[in-house]
RNA sequence: GCCGAAGUGGCGGAAUUGGUAGACGCGCUGGAUUCAAAAUCCAGUGGUAGCAAUACCGUGUGGGUUCGAUUCCCACCUUCGGUACCA
C-alpha cells in the first residue's frame, strides 16, 4: 500500500479534533508542563513557511512531554487587535472585526492542516470583549496601585491614601513623578477631592501625563520607542516627530531594577537578556546640583574678581546626572538640552537671540535628521554661569543638542578631559580642557578609561582611583547638600495611549472636574463602539470620537455610579485605545482559565499551572512584548494574583526563515533585461521577479514573467547560453518581494509531516536560514521508506543489530529533543530507517517504539503506523521508549581513555577483553603509540565503561 | 561607535568534556530498471597529485597552548542581528 499522506493526515486531524485528544485538564495526577507559542497577529496574507517554524518546534516538544507522562498545556490564540485591519477599514470601510474574523478563519485552516496538538478549547482572541474585559480590568488595577519602594512592590492605592491622611507624604518612598510636592496630613485633608486625585495620579502605576511622545501624523497616532525603527514608524515607514500630548502612561520604571535583576533567574537566551539589559540601561553615578550665578552678579564678579559675592544671591539650580562624579574638578562648562526648562530663565539678554534661534532650529529638525548627522557639533552659550560646588569657580552654561532632554536630567556637567563628546564640544568652541588625570596625554582625545584612572589637580581627590574618588566625592556632596549617589535608568515610562480605533477602549470616563475615573468593574467590558469612519474626527479627536453609541452595561453603571443622568454627554469617555502590547501582556495566564467570566483566572487554575515552562517565539519582541509582559506579571505577583515573579522559565527564540528573492536586471534607459552575468559594467536596475517563475538552476520562465509584469511584454531579453539567469539574494520573506513560499502548496505536494520534518531539518532552530523547497524530497522519501518498513510486521525476535539501531536512535532522539536540536534527530531517523531496511527488520518489538519516537515530529504517519500495528487508541500518550545501554554495547564496548588526566580518546574494544588485552589495545592505538614511544606505561587502570588511566 | 551571534565541500548543515572533520539531506556523476519518462534502487562525490595503493593540503586570517585544536587562548578580517550623542 502506498504512503497516501493526504488521506492519512486528513483522517487523523479529524480524529484528534473529534476526540479532543489534546484537551488539557486543570488537574491531573501527572506533573504539569506548559508549552507556549507567541500567538500570531492574523494578517491578511496568511501564513508563509516561515511562520510555523516555532510552532512546529513547540509542538514537537509538547508531544514529547505528553509521551513522557506530563499533563501538557499547549494553547493557541490570536493577537487580533492591530493596525493592518484598521488601515484596511480606512481604505475599504469594512469593519476591522470582519477582516479579523476572516483572517482568523484562514489562519485556523492553515494551522490545522499542519497537525498541531493545540488545545483549541482554550483559544483566546485579544479583540474579543470577553477577553479584553480582563485587559481593562488589569488597567483598573494598575490605576488603583502605587509602587512602595520600602516594601519594593506594588500596593493598593488605598494604603497610600491612609498614610496621606495620617502623616502626608513626608515618609513615603514611592515611584512617582519627579515634581511631586511634599505635603502634610493637614495639607492633604485641606485639598478638594479633585486636587487629591491630581496628586494621586503622580503615584498611580498608570497615570495621565503630558508626555513628549513620538507622533506619527501619517498613521495619526503616537508610537512607542520600540515601534520606531531608524527614526520612522515600524509599520509603513512614516516619519515620526516629537510632540507633547496628554497620554496614559505606564509606570514601568518602578520595576526597572527588578526587571533587570530577575533576568538572572530565567533561562532565556543571553542575547535577549542583553537586549533587555541595554534597554533598561542602568547606570550608577551621582546627581549633582550646580547653583546658577544670576546674570546681574556676573558683571560684578568680573569687576571685583570676588567669587564669594555670588553666594548670597543664588536663584536657579541645575541638576545633572553623571556616572563620573570623580571627575567633577575637570568640569569646565555645563551643557543643557535645548528643551531644558531653565534655558529661558537663565539666558542672558545679550545671548537671547542666539539661544532662541538655536532652540528653534533644533525643534524643527526631525529626529531622523538629528540622527543622520550626529557628527556635527553645534551649541550656543547662554551667557549664564554656574558655580562649581567645591572650587566655587564660575562655569559657563551652554546648550547643545548632544544633550538629550529625555535622559537623566537633560543637563550635564561637561568634563572635556574625560568624555569624548564634551572634549569635541570644548575643542569646537575653544573652551578650556583642564587635565585632571595623572600621567595622561589629552592633547588629542579624552581619556575615558575609568579602570586606569588616578585623579590629579582635584583638591581632596588627588591620588585616588575611580572607586575611591567616587565614594569620597559623593560623601562630600552629601555633606554640602549638593548631590548624592544615584542610579539612573534609560528605561522610560511607557506611553499607553493610541489614537486608533481597533484596540481596547480604556475603562475610563472623566468627571465634572475633568478628572479620570475608572468604570466600576461591573460595567466591564466597555465594548468598542461602532463608528461611521475610522479616521480622527474633524476636531482632531481619535476615531472613537465618532462613536454615537457606546455598548456598555448602562444599567449596572447607573446603579454603581448612582446616577441616572445622560452620562454619555455628562461624562465624556476616554477616546484613546490601548496599544498593541496590552492584550499580549497577560494572555499566557488567561489560557489557564480562558472561559472564566468572574475573574481573569481562578486561583486554582493559576496555582495549578503556575507559569510557562517553555516559551518559543521571535527575538524581535525583546524590548517590546517580552519586557512589558514581565512588568505586568510582576505587578500581578505583587498584588497577589499570580504566584510567580516571572511567567516563563525558559524561552527560545526561533530563527527567521528568510526568502530567496530573484532579480532581473533592467537597463536604466532602455526596455532591455540582461541576464545576470551580462550586467557587468552596465547601469541596471534590479527588479524582483516572482520566485515561482524561476527553476532550480536560476533560469527565468520568460513567458511567465511577461504575464507577471505585462510592461515587459515587448522588452528585449538578453540571454546567456540560451537562458535568462536571475540574480539571487536572501531577504525577509514578504509579499512585496515576491519570494513568499506558501505552506498550503507544500502540504498538498508532500504533506504536513514532510513539511514539519523539513522545517526542522533545515538547520538549528535558533538560527535564521533561507528557505529552499528543493531539499524537501529528502525527508519526503524518508517518510516513504518508513511507511514501507511497516508493510510486513511480525512478532519475530529482534536481532542484537536491530536492537542496537533502535536504542541508538532512542538515545539520540531523546537527547536531541531535550537540547532542542531537532535538526539532527531528523538525520538520526533517516539513518535508523536505512539501517533497519538494510537489516530487513520486521520485528514489532522494534517498530512499535520507533513509531512513538517519530510521533512528535511526524504525528500523522505515526498514528497511521500505530493503527497498522493493531492499536485502536491514539499514539499521543504512549510512554516514550527508554533506551538501554546494554543494547548499545552488544558487540563492542567504548572506553574513553584518559592518559595522565590529560590525554583522552575512545577505543572500541570487545566486551570480554581483559586488562592485559586493553593495555595492549591502548598501546596498539596508533596515535597513542606515537606519544608513548620511549615511555613505558607502568599500568593501565580500567574503570569499566568509564575511564582507562595509563600511568606512565 | 557600543552590545550580541556567526564564519566548515557546489548548497543546508553534523562532529559529546580537545581525540579518525565533512554525519544526514540536497545537488552532481556513473550504473540498474524502463519503449521512454517519472518513481525506485546501487555506487561515487572536500581539494591537489597519481592508473592505483597512497601522499600532501584542508573548518574566515595570523599567532599561541597541546602528543593532538572546527573545539581552548590572543590579535585581526568578514557577515548578520540589536542599539545608537545615555552623560
């Protein structure tokens, strides 16, 4: 009987669905194991062969764990809010929900045909009100929480209010806004309700703030830093500018230190941890306050030369952050960011025009321009001076765009001898460069090596190295009240508002004072309303401003809010929606109890499943989803809802499968296309050709190409050796590059099992690799051979050779799966089948366990073979075979040999060989003999199966 | 610039703690089968020299450690990711 993969795969997919073979229960005698994939955004283009790579790997592991006796949770869902569906709605008017539903249906068909063992009964969709009810719920919890730095966790806002009542905020240590004033219990009580709310906003974990945001006018929305690539939007590549807007923010910075520290406790790829570490960007140093000398005093100072007079009339303070407080005596100027709030206040009248012109020029420059020419040094003197905290010398205050408003305090003390940017700036504007390092030449460049520093010309720091000087100067600064040790993070609070339609609505309304209020939980979900059009309103409101009717639980709201007025007008609702990462930040926990309508998940469910054991997905989410979700998890942990600080023990980044694009070369001026090697010395424009029009020897189907691109109907094709040869280049798989290979066609031609095996066979899971369909015949013919092997199975006793082949395979496959080296186990299967075929093995005792081994990789054929062996149940839960060493050493035994603890090699020796024989064999070993020449070993120590020590 | 990953046949890639480099697959060559093709099966396939046995050279480059290095150390080159004036 022929290997009819179409029939087999269809049959077993139906069987699994019908019998709910992979449904996971929330309790079991078996140990639990949770295998998670990053759920996809269902795009209109459907899946290409690159998408399932991680899903195949996780499916193999999930199936393997079932064979190993675990209760496996392996869910799948859709991250179904997002921009493309909305853009499509703007263009066509079709509601994003319809687009999304259609796309999901298509995704589901494609996923189903690959034979994944997902528990579909737990599917979630982030755009489903039943799901986003809980996204809104988390938002409310964040709003009702503050971060207590003493207990180092998030706590309920009511505990903070209780403290305010009692003693104000004098003893509170919290993650809060920089500008939070100090107040007493009396002052607090004296405030109006909305003034109190205003203050509380400074503490809440999600808060409303005027933030400098990345505004993309083409998309009509703000973007997070990780949604911007090279200064343009990740989606669409539109320009992005800085703009101040009132936005919902997430106080992720409260968790900066814990997000950093806990990286040590999770088994995630080092490059990904490094990316998060850099993104959080912890730097240790000091904050130092410089007093600005009022400009009227400056002239007096110059006249008298009396530095001390300025002490009495200090007005403004400049706070800076520095990682090198030890170099404070080398500070010869200060630089403020052009956006710094003091710029207006301290600029001297005679410099006003120049400063204003400079500020104007910088704000006009787009982020992109600023990035493009980082090498140009620019800046302007403010005419103001600050006073050195120790020497009391006057230091000129400059502004320069190399100082960023968004980092630290937006101001630096410039130490040209110790920092290259300060050095370049000083050189450019002829500012003195005092040298404060012992025995270092700074005539050409700054000296920034803090490991080799001995401080000089620095008063009480002379002769100290970096750590000593740092400690001493911080102590001195604290003493005079002009600074302290400080840890600064690059991580910013996350902007959480998007001016889009297709996202989660905020469960927020604004009261008569304009203060944000959370909807009562009973009103959730606040459903996304219907709108006439998906663009901003005429008044510039986000698309939700077009909504006339909001679908929310009005009755409940009336009861809870105790009002029966027409709140839709009295209480305006928040019109922004949440960003893409909102829905994906707790989905892994929702899978544990997806149908729960009373809670995001039950305590029983999360206490049973705890956390994800294995998470597989792309590394592109390193500083987005994978950071935000860790943040929310820690919040859920702090508030007692989740039992684990980290939600994923182990994470693997699967590599990208790239496409092999094909190019034709058009003459720049004429309608002539040159074959690849004829382009030398010609001005040609490379154009993408559809890869399906190119055969395996890179020859273009010219007739097909003319149909594909009719504008070349009459073009002249210049051939080489009678062929038009295309150029090849490896690029990301994308519709626009015409290099997409579709899994449907491959399933049709070779079957899902072949595709699964081949995707694994392509190379190491974590490596990116180009797709090349040609090689699939290899794994496909392996499956055919496997099928053939099971044609005549009998109860014959396996020979030692059969058993050796089998157990060798068991051992290798198990090791490979545990190490995620799926590519090499496919090779192992091929070797196994070739050997068993050559050995004419028909023994059920060998073929039965082999079917189980193959089952995680090629589940359909494994089920069919299993059935052929006379079983009536699915193979999915059969115990994984155990290998036995004895079968591997049937005829010979391998002795790894260690010589003087140094020399090591492996000898294959007969099992019954005695010591003398082994010694002789060791001496006969040619490489050993070479070394042993002239040195007679006294004895050979044999530890069976382990080590042979030759003592010379 | 900084951080990270990786360089092995014509191609994708194997190689346990340092121990016969190139497993397995693709491709290619030759053969069997066939009227012919597809499919299948068998043999060969890193380079150079040689009829051959065999010899020499070979894991990005140059050094080093070692009886022995794809593997460990140092320097450099290249490619790919991430990040970018972070004080």
